[in-house]
C-alpha cells in the first residue's frame, strides 16, 4: 500500500511539476519576445535621435511640418516656397505668404516670411535639467535657449525682412508644442522678439489659428473683388439697357408708321371697292383666259395716286 501510494504521489507530482514548468517556459518565451520588441523599439528611437541630431535634418523636419500645415489650410496660390523676399540677397526663406497690397493687385503683393526653427539641443538640455531637479542647470539651459532663439530671430530679420516688399514682421515656426511652451515661459523673450527683432513665434496650434484668420481675410478680399466686378457688370448692363430702350422707341415709331400706311392702304382699298361695285363679275374660267400683262404691276408706279388707278377703270 505504501509503495502504491508513493507511486501515485510521484506520478501526480511529476505531472503537476511538468505542467508548471511548461507554463513557466511559455511565459518566459513571451517575455523574451517582448524584450526583443522593446530592443527593436529602443534601437529605432536611438536611430531617430541620431537623425534629429543633424541640424539639416531637423530643419527639414520643421520645414515638412510647416509645409503640411500650409497645404491643409491655404490654397496653392496663396503661398510660395523658397522665395527670395529680399531682392539681390540670395537668401531664400522656406515659405512666404502672398498678402495683397494697398491696390489689391499682384504688382502690389507683399510677402510674409515663414521660417521653421528647431533648437533641439538647448530644449533637451532644459528638459533633462528639469527632470533632474537641478536648479542651476535649469537656469543655464534657459539662458542658452534664450540666446539661441534670439539669434534665430535676428537671422530671420536680417535675411528675409525687406519692407515694403515684405511685411515688417516675420514668423518663426517651432515644430513642437513643448518647445513653443518653453520659449513662452522665458521672461521677456516673447516681447523682445516682437519689438526688437520684428519676429512672431508660433507653434503648430498657434500657426494653424493664424493661417485660418488669414484665410478668412483672403475670402473677404475675394468677395469684395467679386462685388466690384458685379457692380461694374451691372453698370455695363444699365448702359446697354438704356441703348436698348432707345432702339425699342425707334422700333415703336416704325411700327406706328407701318400701321398708318396699312390704314391708308385699307382706306384706298375701300374706295376702289366702291368704284368697282357696279362692275359685273367675270366667271372664273373667263378670268383664267386673260393675259398676264393685263394687271402687270410693274407698269404702275409705286407712287401712283388713286386718280391714276381709277382712270384705268371703265
């Protein structure tokens, strides 16, 4: 009995332990697979970080995002890319909006420069200092970010602003909302950019609101332009309608004259009928035998009067 019980316990224990180890092995396999995916993701993040460490690539990233916003909100004819806003400078801004001038024509068009900037190193240095709760490092990072943004604003002012061919201010586009928020938190920076450098800072949301406002202005201007065209068209129609009234009055006079002539012809017809009342009718067969030149109208003048016609009658 003891041997039987030991055998049963041994078999049960081995079975349970085998199932448990199998379950643990499956879980470990899933964990290992998840770790492999996490390593791939970490590798991708590292590659993205390496890509964004290149200044040219960061500029391309901001330029693509700016172009996407412009394409979604504005019409293709309302902005241009790679525009030389300052004549003869050789410097081309990434994007520029077409703003109508005072006369509303293309010759009086004014450019609004839009340039994307992305000071990533200064921003990441500030974020790392804030996460580490290092007050001194945070202060140093803020100063460095302030200097970088001011330098970028100065470049926009010196390269792209040229009133009256352009507006007296430009727009610096920051491609991330976090960077835009940190720039706004720097004391006095936003006001200095507007007053000293004539540059307005905008994030993705702020720039979208600005573009929507400009789009409404473009629509209002188009409506006013169309209204002027309709007004000119109505003036031309009024002039033509006046001419039509004059022609219609002349036509009425001609119709009255024609009616008078018809009345005179009817009167003369009645007079002739009275003269011919006593004339005996000729049968139809006899009238067909008459020659054609008896009533040749060509022999009668158009201006012959009633007496000449009556003189020909018996």
